[in-house]
C-alpha cells in the first residue's frame, strides 16, 4: 500500500472512531438527565403519594388526577395518574400538570416558594405580573408526542424532556428537601384548581419534600389564599366555606 493510501486509510479510521465516540457518548447525555432526577420521587413513589392524596377530603369534584415531577432544570422526571386505567382522568390535565410543575419550579427560589395558586391575581390585567402567563410556552412536540398507552407510565414520552409551559392557578408546588434545598416541583391537575392545590399539597407532604423556607401565602409559605395580591378565587360556587375548611386541614409544611 502506498503512503498516500495509508494516510487515507488512517484518516478514514480516525473519522470512524470519532463517529463511534459520538454514538457511545449520546446515551451518556440522556443518562445525565436521568441522574439529574436523583433525590426526586420515582414514578412509583409519585403514583402512590398522588393516589393517597386524591382520596383525602379535598373539596372539588372527587375526580382522578394527573401528576408530574420536574427537576430544578425543568426536566420531567415522572408522570403518573390515579385511577384503575388511563382515561378515567381528564386527558388535557396530563400536560397541565407538567405546566404547573414547570411554573412552580421556574418561579421559586431557594428562599422563596411561589405556588401556581399564588400567581393568579398578579397576572390579571393591571397586575404586577401581567403577561407572565404568556412566557415560556409549552414545547408541543415533547408534550404531545408518543403513544397514548405510555402516558402516565414510567416511560411516559415527556420523561426526560423539558416541556415548559406556564400555569397560574392551583396545583403546582416547589419541592424542598430536608436540607431546604430547592430540587424541583410537582404539578397536579384533574379537578377544580382549589382541589388540585390541596392534592398537590398532600402529595408533597407524603413525599417529605415540603421543607418550605418561605413564601407569599398564609403562614409565610406557598399556601393558597383566596384574598389579597397573591391569591386566586374560590372554585366551587357557594363552596367558599368548604374550601376554606379543606385548606385549614392541610398538613403544615416541615421546618
């Protein structure tokens, strides 16, 4: 073989080696996203906590739910639903639960938690955060792709993706671990937004990720309020007293 052919062969081998390196490295990038969910609930843990919370007294319409957990980078780590089978929940609530999780994570800080319920009044026309609801749109490709039979399963197509989206009514809460580190958020959807908040609150408590350092809601945390600049309206006509009673019975956040 001539020196020229040898050099050409060596160059081709180098290119092939580079392509093989990329092929091997690509799964590692995906595993980085998977590792970034360390310390957050697994699919099974989310489903168990969400189911337990859904069966408590939360007001609303007593419906089955969707729940999503995201990490601090807004990447979906788990999606689950309550009920015997998919289809007993509002289909549209799957993506809404991801929106709520993304919002609560995106607008909470290590020292200040904002629930999605805290945002409703501030984003109305004339409010201090008017327009926020139009920022960070949902990535529709990642939100709606995949086979329906995978929705809410450990391999839900949203898992590992940054779906985004902004939601400004109850059901999204930031997650704080025992070190009071902000590690992500949970979003819950499928009932009235007031019931969604209560179910998200109970879910977070059951997951022991409610070491909330501070917030703008009642009690100085991210609790829902029905009056003031960081509030949302009652959900059930004539049901204000019942919804107030539900909130009063929610477990306190951990210190």
